[in-house]
C-alpha cells in the first residue's frame, strides 16, 4: 500500500508512524519486536502525527536518509535485538512531494525464531502488539514462545516425580481397548501398562537417573484431575450445547470440570465427540443396503476437535472450549498458531504444538499428521455447499477459534436477499465484490483476514475493495485496524427502492389527525411486541422528530448493524419509515400526527 493509503487507515496493530527526522527512534525497536512476535506490520519513518489540523498525519520527511539507513542496519545486525529477520527488500525509501520517508515491512517471525527480544533480555525485552500499541510480554508469554520454538514439542518433556500413581487407570484401559480394536495383532498388545505407555510416548526414562516418569502428553491425556491441575494450574475444559437458547437459557447442556469425572483430554474427547455427532443435519448414505452414518462431515468434526486438542497450549490461561449451536460448531483452544492462518488454508505440513498427543489420537484412528487435516475439513464443508470454515487467531486473548457454519452458500439462496437490498446496483459489482457481500450476509460480517481465505487477492487489494464498497454504500464498517469488520448495509437504497419509499411516504399522509405523538403511549401499537432497543429508538424519534444509525449508535451505545436491524424491524411493524439514501438516511414515524 502507498503511504497515503496507510495514513488514511491510521495507526493500528499493523501500522505505526514515527517522526524520525534526523535519527532512528529509540522506540522503533520495541515496535520491531512487537510486530515480529505478533502478526507482522509496517513502520513508516518520516510521518508525524498532528493534533492541530483535520489531517491526523503529515509527511514531515526524513533528513540524512543514507545515515539513518546505515544506523538502522548497523543496530539491527548488532546486539540491540537477538535476531534480524529483515531482508533488504523489506526496507524502502519513498519520495513524496520532495520529501523522503522510509517504509519498513516487518514480517511475522517464524515460531523457530521467536521470541524476538531486545538488549539480550527476553524476560524484559520481548514485546507484542495490540490495538493500543506495543506492550511488554509477561513471563508466561515469553515461556510459551520458547516452548513453541522446539520442533520436538513440549509435550514430550519428562515430568520428574510424576508416575503411574498420577494416571487414571480406567482411562488408560479404555484407550487400550480402543487401540486393540483399531490395531489388530499389534506387537504392543502383550506389553505391560508401563511398557505400553513408554512405547506410546506417555512415559519416558530419565537417562541420568534411569527412572521412568510421565511425559506432559501422558499426564494431559490420561492423568488424574488433581495431578493435571498440580502441574497445569490453568488447565480447563468446557463443552456447551447452545441449541435454541434465549436470554433466560444460556445453554442446554454443559460438560466441564466439576469434580464428578477424571478431567483429562481423552475422557473429555470420548464424551463430547458423541454429543457433537448427534443431530447433524445431513442425510445418511447407503453402501449397498448398509447405512453409512459416518460421513465426511462427521469425520471433519472429529478432525476439528482433535486439532483443537493437539494445538492447545495448556501452560497458559485459557480454556479448551467446544460450542455446539443449531447451525454451527465452534472449537476454541488456548495459545496462538505456530504458523499464519493463510498458510493453513493453503495446506501443507502443519506445525503441531503437541505431536505426542497427536500421535496418541492417530494410533486410535483420529487426526492427521501430514497437513491434510484442515484440508479434510474444508473439503467436507465444500461438499455440503456450506460456508467456508472460519479459522481465527486472537492475539489479545491468546486463543484460536475454528467456526464451522452449516449455512448454505448456494448462490441462489442469497442472491435474492442481496437483490432485495441493492436492486440493480448489484449488477455493477465484480465477482470478488459479490463474494464479499455473500460472505457478509451469510456470516453477519466480513473482515480482510476472512476474505484472504475466500479469495486469491492480496490483503492490500482486499483493503481497497472493502474501502470502496463502504464509500459506495454497499457496506458499513465498525472498529479499527485488525479489529475492523464490515456488515451488509441494509439501509442501502437505489433509484428503484427510492420510488417505493416515496409511495410509502404518500400513503402515510392522511387527514386522520387525532393527536400529536408525544410518548409511546400515544402510538397505536395493537399489541405489537417491541424489544428494548426498538422502544428506545421510538423514544428518540418522538423526542427529536427523527433518528439515524449514527444517532442511535451514539445515544444508545449500540453497534451500527444492531441499530439498522432494529429500525428495519420497526419498518416491518409499520411504525416508522425510511427517508433519504445511504449516509443521508433518516427514520421518522409513519405518521407523526396520529
């Protein structure tokens, strides 16, 4: 993106401006560490933040560019930072209006290179990035990066003084029974429990003391609840069934750590997977006359569940949480991804956080280890013509979520809805813009990161397209930076819809004037049920004569899309009408003199 586009977007988790007129700013290195340890970003030297004009940023320029570049490369290759992950093409000098700025593109550091820290002190010089800027990482965050840097996997670590007494043997027996069924005539069948667990990777021998202890994988997979919590105090498991819930009923069913079962990973998986497989809205298949209940969707759900388990970081705060809704599944695991989201959608070798736990599931028929697991999920959802699965990484909460929406993406289903909103204006959009609208209407919102998974466009091109669609009124935007999301503009109106509004307006001009509306009691609601938001919007219109999306958002402190939907519901109930178009849209009573 060019500098003016970056200035238009403003500073966020991936863009930082610094004045830097004569020297490299000292705080640049904190931003370098933060962006490298998060999701990468852009630093621009020679742009100054202004507070005395309408323009928030101004190009002040960099003097002595050659000297500054020499200082920059000398410092980054010296002792200031532990690793230089930049190449020459990451740094660019740009001439703008006879002034020079320096643009530095910082990539996301590989998990092998993290943490990127300053002054030879990882626990006092490691930073991450959020919406507010750079922040110093906690000791737990730094330790998590060091653990992830190991190709071997933290779950292979030997836990001294944790032995067979810390295992729940009924769990081990259930696993061995499943293993025997899946692996007939396997050489491990006749081994003792300890020998079997050593072969599996759940136990290992300390080569110095010759004693056998549990591994991290063995404790998490088969351990007693008290033993797991003694080593992993943040360990938490939660399953919620949320089908047809309302404000009074938050969930239909819950399975969580409550002291009534040995809460290890294997028990959690075997109980919850059966709950997830119930009532999946797909028809069964026949193989000859034999019914096949285990479809590609069932296998994809199992794969998603196993992925959440084997990629979880159980040493940090967070919960392995599974949610089942009527029309979707959500899988949450603590800890961020080892590789970028875009790389996972492209396929290839996955970087598992817990390879030993992954092996344990694979030995009983669950999970993949060659990078095809996520592809299996994508393929199953594509076969059903459901919305593309959403994989998101939240650096603020340090967790990953996979959302599997069972919502049809058949174009005919949604093109009609889009045609109702946009009319003939829909014909002016290209194929990628239509994809954006279809994604937004099926998933209630769309983001730049989401469209990177849906299209083959560069993130910068997606940003331009989203911005253009906002300017043309097709979308509304909320949030800033990486938190920015876009929703369908249900207030959009074109020429053909304007004429319809005029008719409504004419019909509302009657001579049956009885009294001026001064309160909700004056409206003839005829037992029409109103939500609190709808009531508050009507009160604003009664007091001020009209309202708008912006007014509702500011006065009621609600998101724009909630305001739009509430207004549309009031229109359907015949209480208000829309006047004007797009950003000039306002809402008034159908008849202000009832």
